[in-house]
């Protein structure tokens, strides 16, 4: 009996909506492993036969029906064949959000090519690094990016850098002689990590993972042909370019594509495209909550907002102001290994695994040693499981299951660093997520921090995300990015918060607020007032550059403040005070 069948016997007719969501997801994904040659591009052909001229992808400038999308994918498959793309060969794609983006990777992967989704914000050395990781045969780019690519990789043959377009090729179904033997085990895409703590890595993504993501979320969200999902996330990212399109298309619904996120246009776009779902990530929802009110805020018919990274301090404000019936938060790793789903809509949680599925999906949390940067070990060398609400690194067993398999990176050494051995028994292997979480008494998981963002101060571990949530709850603070900085006269790293604030921020009240809500070691020692917080293309805040810049007022035009212990107040930080702090002549 299938996993879905086993679960069916445990789910009664009076089951909760969450249990039904899990059941649907298991039912949708159960056939994937048995149908090895049914990859997502072939699913698009099936959908084209079924839904024909129904809209699949819509944008401000173009619309593709399911039939159009299948035909356009066939054009790019023939482009790949004509350009000698063999099975496993890489093609880099650098294109802004538009329907053509999906057609390109569908077509090239249909004949066995592997498409590397380049971040359109990259230039120079970082772009050259990303291209070099996958050693592509060709690069396809929007005409506006051709010069950027050429400048970044001057030694790459110009004849193999192409402006995207395949108008001269037939849209007909591929003939038997044109087809290549592609299975779900074959690599389909390279998707790059955000590079928030270093240069990006190229994560492997097989056809199996694409099918798993698409059908799992179709089931979890109960997507129907009548649904339309609004996507303004970058399509070079796993959520915006694979998961969101895959889930809605697998259901026969349509994807509304915006070229980029705009807080001022977001809800008017949602209304204009008549969307029933929206996709978010990172701080996107905070930007919307901080935007001026608009009649479009509640003129939509959105039934679900789904994504990851919705902070607890924004969750209820977002849901209430925009009248969203349901928030579906999840946690997932592009590289594979772990996914969590908050099907119940529990505010602030990233997921909960039903007891009857814990043996298949639930991660284990282990204590983390911030001094060594590794999980802590007991006296006989094994990892230590965390207790209730105790933060620890989330790890999962190495698995061959398509839904939880760790597929790693193009760089084998980088992949090996994610594998933890001899964890609870000699020889066992677990995948590290690199994220700290906690689990409450009811089994809900909560994100605490990324490893590398948490720092130690006065002998305590300080989780930046939790401090940011507290700071952003204070009136007048619109955004906060917390990180640790080194002081020459002190051990550890002192907390510093880069803030975007309104003009009327009351520093005295803010100081008192922090004193009543944060432990002494968690209160920021330094403030840096900025006009904006730098983020990646997927709205993840970048900390490493700010941490390197430190708190020297001579190195920035931003206004800096020091949490002066003796004056019990934030005071303006100038170069003289900076020297006193570095020399250890001021109590911290």
C-alpha cells in the first residue's frame, strides 16, 4: 500500500483541514517515483492537451496559454538540440521575470540539458564566479544583459552568448528522433544560493525535486484550475521560478508574473490579475505593511498567502490589514534535506509534522556550539538532542527519498560540509540545515537564526532574528538588521542594529523599551541609522558587509549611536568616543 493509502486509514471523515492538506500532498506525490520518465516538461504537454487555450502564464506584456507554453518549450528544446546541448550539458539563463523564462528552462531540460538560473543582479566577479561554477556550453540572456555577461567572462566565446529567443523553431511536439531519455533522477536545474555569507554556490535540482515540489504544494494548498497565483519573486530563485509556477500549473491554474516586487503596485496588480493566491518571501510582507493604505488593500479575492520568512511581528498585522483568510508558511531548502509546513496557520511557526508522519519528515534539533561552529558533542562524542523550546541546529537523516534527499552543490567539498557523521551512532549520516530552530510543546517549529548570524556576547548566544523582531515592534522603526561587531577591548561580538526609522523616532523611549524587553546581553550596543537596508534579490538581509564595516563613524556617512551604560541612554557616537571604546576606557 502507498504512503497515501496508509495514511488514509488514519484520517477520519472529521479530520482537520491540516490533516486533509497532508493527505492531498501525499496522494499527489505518491506516483512520482513509479513514473520515472514523467518529468515536468512532459507534464506541461499533458496539461496543454487537457487545458488548451486556458491561460497558463500572464504578465503585463504577454500571455501564454497551456498550448502556447508547450509549443514555446518545444522551440527551445529544438534550439538546444541545434546548438549541440547533450544530456547533462549546462546552459546559463539570465533573464528578468517574464513568461519566456519558464518556457526556456522547460524546453532545454526536456531534452536533457541543465539550466543554471543566474541572478540578474550580479555583475563582474560574482557573475563570473556563478557562470564558472557550472561550466556552461552556452549562455542565454536578455538583450539588456548581453554586455554585462560579456564583460564578466571576456574569455567565454562570444558566439556562445545568445540573446534569448527561439522564434524560428517549430512549436510542434518533438519527434521520436528528437527526444532524449530523461528521467526524474537526472539533473534539471542549477539554482544559486543567495551568497549572504560569501560567494554563491550552485545547488543541484533534479527533475524528481521539481515534480515533488509542484505536486506537494498543489496538494497542500488545494490548488484548482480556477486559481491564479501572483508572483513578483525573482524567477531565478527556487520559489519564484520553480515552486510557484510548478504548483499552480500542475493544478491547471495560472501564474501572474510581475517583473519585480513593488510595494506601491502589489495589491493593484493582484486585483488587476484577479489572483486568488499570493507568494511572499523574507521581508516582502513588512514592506507591504509599512506602505501607505490603498483601496486595493482589501479589494482582492486572495484566499491564501504562502511563503517563508514571515516574521511573527508582521504576521498578524499583515493578515489583519489585508484581510487574508489563510497564511501558509513553510520552510524549505533548495539543496534538499528538509521541508516543514505550517498547515494550521499558527502565527510565527514555520511548520509542524503530524505525529503519524514524524518518522518520515520531522527534523531533529541538536545543541550547537557557537565557539566551534559545530553541533555540540557529549563525553562519548555523540550529538545532544535539544529539549522543548531549546534552540538547536535542525538536522535530518541522509535519505534517498526524492522529497527529502539532499542533492548538494556542484562543488563536492561544499556538499560534504553539509553532512554530519557519527551523530547518534557510529557511522550514521545526517544533513545539516545550517539553521537554528526551536520546537514547542505542541510540536511547532520556529526559526531562530541562521548559523553565522547568531553571535556571542558576554558569554551568551544572541539570535539576531529575535532581536530584530523586538526592535521592529517599536513605533517608528520600519526595518532592523542586527549583527555582531568586534571591539578591540572586548571578547566576543557586540550587538549592532542598522535601522530604517521614521523622523520622529524617540531614542529615549526606544532605550527604555529595549531595557524592559531584552536581556542586558541582547540589547544593541550600537545603532546605525540608514535610509535603507540592503537585501539580496530574495529579500534576505545582508549582514557580513555591515559587520566588517563595524562601528567607526569615520567609515560611514550614517549617523551612529552608542548605548552608553553610565549615561543610561543612546548617545551620538563620534570619533573621540569611538577611540575611547576601542581602548577600553568606556564601560560596555
